[in-house]
C-alpha cells in the first residue's frame, strides 16, 4: 500500500530535469488554502472510490524500478499491510492538514525515513528514496489516479478542479522537497510528462506483481478480525482476485500491453461497475464514511481496553458462530487460530517468522530491524536526536545478531541459523535497545512510563498486573519485559501487537 505517507520512493520517469523553481505557496491563486478542510484532497479522503485509486497508484509506483526495488528490500507491505495503511493515512492527514507546523514536522520525519532507504536492485541498478524525480513520480501517481477515479466513476472533474487538485499535490511535493520543480508547472504539461514516464520508465517489477497477484489473495486479517479466520478466508477468496482484475483493467493500456498483464474477458465492465458503485456513496449522508475511524477500528487489537474493541469483541463471538456455519457450507478449510490465541510460548521458528522477519522474505537482516525501529519512532512521533538514537540501537543489535548467528556469512540470518543459535540472542546490544526504548517512551524523563506514555507506544492501557504500586512502569520492569519477549519468545500482550499485528 502507498508509503508516501507510505514512506517509500517513486520515480519520475522522464529523462530531463525541470529547472528548479520556488514551490507553490500554501495558497492557490484565489488565496484559498491548498491544505486543510477546504482542499480537494480533503474531499477525497473519505471517498470510497479513493481506496481503488490508491491501490492503482501503488501499482504504478511499484512499476517504477527504483520504487519496486525499495519496496522489495525494505517494506513490510506484505506482512503488515494494515499497519502500513494506518501509518500512510496518518502521514497524509498530517501533510494535508491545516497546521503548517505539523506539516513541516511530518515532512522532516519522512525525509529522515527516506534518507535511510537506498541500495541496488536485482540487476545492480541503484535506488535512492531521496531521488527528487522518484519522489515526484509517487506524487504524480496519486494525483493522476485521483483524476482517473472520478472519470471512471462517471463523475469527471472539471478543468478548474483538476488544476486546483494539481496545485495541492505540487504543494505537497514542495513541502517535502523544498520545491516542486520535478513536476511540470501546469496540468497540460503534466500529461505529457506522465505519458513519457509510463512509456519509458515503468517495468513489470517484482513488487508490482506481488501487489497484483499475491497481496490481496493472501491478505492477513486485520488485528480485530484475527479470531474469525474462516470467514476472513471466505471473503478474501472472492475479493482478492477481483481487486487484482479491477486494478489491472484500470492501468494505462500501453503499459498493460508492454508489461504483459493479462486482462480477463469482461474486466473493463467489471472495473467500470466497481468505480460506479463506489461513486454512489456520494448519496450517503455526510459523516457516514470516515476513513480515519474505519482504519482505527480495523487496526484495534482484540482484547484491548478501547470501548470500540470491547464492542467488536462481543460481535466477534457471534460471528464465530456464523463462521461455524460457513465451514459447513463451503469447502474452505479452517485456518489455525491466531498465534496469540493460546498462552503457550512460541517456538523458535514461529518467533522468527512472526516477530523478527518483518519484511516476510524468510530471512532477518537490517531492513527487518529497521522496520521495528520505524514503527516505534512513528508511534512515538520522535524527533531528532531520539529517532537516530533508536535506529542506532537497533543497528548495533543487528550487528550483534549477524556476528552471533550468520554462520554461512551471507549477510543475513535464516530461520535454521536463528533456531540453532537462539541462546545468543540476548546480548548487550539487545539490552541497549530495551534501555533506549524506555528512554524514548518516557517522554517527560521522570524515569517512569505512565499510563499516557504507555498508551502512546502500545495503543492500549496498562494490564492490571503490570504497573507498580504508583500506577507506572519502572525502568526495570519495562526493560525486563521487553527482554523476556525478545529473547525468551514469551507471548506478551503489549509487545505482540507492536511487532506482530498485520
């Protein structure tokens, strides 16, 4: 899913650079703010059609070789898609909100994150998430897909609305890069640029194939629905392939042909119908569809103290009974209960795949531990130097793991290597990670993690048997529980959702 909020790169496809120019101001030509409640983007944010548009934009991003390589090497979009979706939406809200201070802070955070994403792809071509042309392409795909969704749903935007929306996205790019010069200055020039990128730069990348043909077919249940594996599998078996067919049919025809993407008979009709059906949501009363509220609901962990979670837990019990009926009527085999369903400790292989292998490629290397640091830094909304201190602690832990467990010297740790050397896991560097995690969580520096600080990190309240007599977490208890979870593979109510939730 898109990581511009999505926190990942994208390309520009054209060869030439635009001359650098001052980025657009926070106001349009009519002095109406480009950001905030009155923006075109804000109107799209709670539009059901935008879900289809974002999937389409993500595929176009992933088709650029630089973006595709960054996704494959660094992203958790396959193993933790719901977590990434929530983080993306939060970032977009901050960037397009009315508060300029919040926007500047989020832009600085995204720039620090992107600066850590670079490398080479399978063909030894370099990628760099700070490449300004790459970042411009990511913004371009969201703009173009937003315009396309309106056209496909039978509600095409007027030219003035398109120009206004384009100004907003150029302002978004300017907020990130300091200028918007890598996107053409006018909408008319944009379409030429866009077609050139599609024709000359996009490829049938591995990341694009994963999104189209694996992600939705194997999409893990969101945390709140993990107790209903059979019903989730039944719905996913139908929806997953449909999403892939609809997305392929909506892509630019020249790219579909060049990439060899199959289009099933009737796909265009199905795609048009999906967009038209989503467009009917405009007849619903205002406030009925709230993207932020729905995303928060889906990412709630079961058993939490949030009133919404308790309500849904009660509904889940009823749905489980319906799930038993589904198993009788369908050939879909029951899936195992989620890992946290029992209180038994994890085995080494289970812990490896559920906790350590954040990217889901079957190995543990630096991108997996960086993903942990990234999630923690995002939840705590860390600034410098705390963010760098956290990343450095995880980097030291990775070097410790590599030294202790990488027996074949290939620069990564496999599941068998981990299982054979697991007693070596809890070394000084892991203890340092626990200490730094406590320090950055203890925002007021009083050497205690209070209820508010605890909830900021774990998104749930204290468990009854954890806090001390003064109702806070001491450094010793906090560090001890983290080490117990990370080295002893004990199931832990707060740390499980932090590192394992999809």
